[in-house]
């Protein structure tokens, strides 16, 4: 019975459907417009059923797109990709757990001779620095040590005003010159300018010291130049004398006689320190001169000789990295006293620099300072490729041709060796992987960025709280500095030094100088990219999850975070790793249950300040002239750049040097 009822109901339903279709079709045929609309609605419903859901966009990417920022597709991927960059970083600590156990110590030992006992008052040394602000800073620091080695009075160094940086500032316009002189008065005698002799300023003899010159090198190659009277000067006597006093015969050769008597002059005159000593020695010397000299010629010659010997002046040009990386502890500590205490910026620079720091602190309790070197010239010199296609290769290739001495570029090799600077996007990903979230405030010290805003967009997307001196200071405040690249760099230097975390995308001079300074003043976190290991990780990141990428970044950056004892003593440039000037508070460290570091750093009050002297002095002779950092990465800046200009001359070790382009 029930079965019959179900069949009857089914037949009735089917008949109802047929009647609905018939009448609907009949009705729609009478109204073509309604028929078309009905068909479209049926098609749209079918499409919605069979098509997949739209992809879910990464929340961070979505927010940036709403703000109108240009975002690299490779960084902020869809949910279907395993590589998704989170907004948060998860970092809770902004300092090193062990930094409180270490401090800078650069006081001279009891055996260190003071300037009043050591300086030869008749011996003057000038140095002419080279490069940008931070490269010049290394030259100034090493110049003071060179003057100490040579027992010479140092004239306030000349800054580079003619190179790529084109900054006309002199020493006193960037550094507090009076503080510089007074703070080092016990170590080296420093004067503002050469004294006058006979109403005229003395003219220095110009030369160059070899690169990485050791103290022995200075004593054997520079000191003789500082002591001797140069034949080119003495030959002027011949021209003056010949015009007034004819020579006894045509066979007389004053030039050969001067050369012949060099040993006698050295024996009798070069060791003299006072006028009275020179007078007695001069009398003995006259007895040995060639008999063909007439009395007036002899008198003129001796007067000239006394003048040239009494004030011996040498100027060492292109003075950057002209001093060995390895010196005795006392000389290394002198380096630290110069770099970290004597070199103080002028009040006008310090005032604006401190304002920039205060304004960053008003925005956030903690902030990161990033030194971003991504200028076209720097990228062209590096020989690296940054993904810009044919346009990039043509533009950077044209710039690279300025340096005629550069080898053909090999981007893959340069990247494998860790010599390529990180892109803004890569350094942003590194910081996020190290735990810094999008809420962190970022101060960026940079010049002209290749690619402009399009290149900076991924970094700004990762860190939207993006600041620079131009955004923090008014045009009026920056006006006195805008025309001077070194003064602008000094403002960035102050903010980077005072930041809670300092990071860089390269291993150039500023990165090294600030890294060493932050070690000396408390081991504040300083992040240097381990580019040799990171490059593979960046190129293959889309095949990894974010968690895997983050883990690998943190592993590769061990030893590159500014922690105490990251670098072994003596490794890397001394300006980056001033190990001789770092002391450990072993008592405080032991009180926390941690073991003191064995035989790496000195301790406060340590009497054995010469513990490594013999080893250091022995290593000076074989000092590597191209020391790389702890992990074998070469410098990515342009420390020793030949721009293809005419060669200026030979240095004391015979190397041919040309004008250097830039380095900071």
C-alpha cells in the first residue's frame, strides 16, 4: 500500500515539474528580456559552484597594499607558499646578557714613555688622510701612533678635501681640535701648524708609508727619510752659487760631491738634536768637504744645511691603513685613547646629533640604526648583480668602467665570497628573522639608494616606522651641514653609536669603526651580516618555511652579533676588534656563577700588561697586508680604490698608488 502511495506521489511531482517548465517557457518566450536575464543568472550560479575560492592574501601584504606601498611579490607571498613573513618578531631582550662583565680599558702602562721624555722637538710629522669620514678617522688614529713611534711632533692632520666626497671641511670644523691636542698631551706633542723658520713656514718632504707598516718598518723606512737632507734641496745651492761664484774648473761636480759626502753628513750632523751640537759638528764637517769649495760657498752651504737639519719635516700622504694591525699592547691602547676619547665632534655637530637621538627615543624606548650602503657607485664597484636585469647591468657597468684597474666582474664569485652588500629587502628579512617585529622603529643612515623608493619599499613594508636624519630634523637644522658630506656622516655616526642595536648591510669602514666603538663602550648589539653564508639562504628562501628560514638565519649569525669574545684577539681589523683595550670584570662574572674567560682579555689592575707583547711584536714582521675578518670575508667597501687617474708616485715600499675614490 505504502509503495503504491510513493509511486503516485512521484508521478504527481513529475507532472508538476513538467507543467512548471511548460508554462515558464511559454511565458519567457513572450518576454525575451526576462529570458536572457534568467539564463545569465543560471550561468552565474553554475560558475560559482564549480570555480575554486579566491586565494587568501598574506595579512601583512594586504595591509601594505591598502597603504599604497609597492611590495615585492617574492617577499610577501600567498598562503599557498610555505614562506610567509610574520609581522611580529618575538624578541624580548635588547642587550647582551654578558655585556655588563666587559668594559673598555686603555690607560697607559707604567713603562709607557710620555711625550715630554720621548719627543724630538726638531722632528715634525704631517699626515694627509684619505677617503670619507670614517676612513679618515682610521688615518688620524694611526697617525698619532706613527708620530709616537718616530718620536716626532705631530701637526694636526689634514683632511681629504679633493676625493669623491668633495668636502672642504678641515679638522677643526669636524673635530674639537683643542680637546684633541690636550687629551693626548701626555702621549704625543701635537701642534696646529708648522713653525716658521726665518720668517717662512717650513716645507715638508712628501712621501707615503707602506701599507700595514709595522713599527720596525717605520724606523727603517720612514725615520731615515725624516732625518736626512734631501739632495734635491741641496742642489739649489749649486744654482745659486754658480751664478755668483764660478767653480775652480769645469770638472767640478757639486752633485757627485754631495752624494759622496752623504755618509760624512750623516755621521756628523744627522744625530744632532740642538743648534750647538750642529755648530760643532758643522765645523768638523767643513774640514772634510771638497777643497774646491770657496769660503762663501761653504758658509752658504753650511747655513742652508743647519736650517734643513734643525727642522726636519715629512708629510705622509694617503694615510689610511698605513699602520700594522698588530702592535704591542701599549701602542694598541694609544690607538684606543685617540679613537674613543680624543676624537670628539664639534659642539655644533654633537648638538644636532643628540637631538636626533632624543627624537628617536621619543618615538620608541628602543630603536635599531641601520647603516645602509646601496649607492650606485658602491654597487658598481662591488661587481655584484642585484636582480635588476639588463637595465641594472648597463647602468652599473657604465659606472664601473671609471675604474680602469678593476677586473671583469664576476657576480656569482663575489656573492659566494661574501663581498656583496645585502639589498634593503634582504637586510629587512634578516632583522625580522633575528626577532625584530614590524613595530620596531628603524633609523636608516644612507646616501642615494640605487633604485630609489622602489628598492626601499620591501624594507619599509617590513619596518613601517622608518626614519632618517631628513625626517627627524628640519631643513633649518640641517642647513649648516647639507653641503658637507663628512658633517652629515658625523650626524649619522652619533645616532648609530647611540642606538640600542646597530646593523649594517656591508662590512665597510663605518661598520668596522662603530662595531669597535660599541665593543669598547659596553658590547651593545652590533649585527654584521654573515654574507658568505646568507646569500644561499636568500636565493632559496621560497622553498623553505619561515620557521626554517628564521632558524638558519640565527645559526649563521652566531659570531656576528657583537657579543663579547665573538672574535679572537688579533683577528679582523683592530678598529673593529680592539681586543687589547677590552677588560673583563672577572669578580662580578664569577659572582653570577659564570666562569671567567680564560686568557683572552686582560683584567682590571692586571700588572702583566706585556703578556702578549712578544707574540705581537714577532707577528709584526709577517703581518698580513690584507687581513680579513674572522670569517674570511673581504671588505665590501672601497678601501683601496684606483679610479684610473694618473699615478702620483711611489711609496716607500715601491708600490704604485693612485687617487682613491671613496670608502665609507
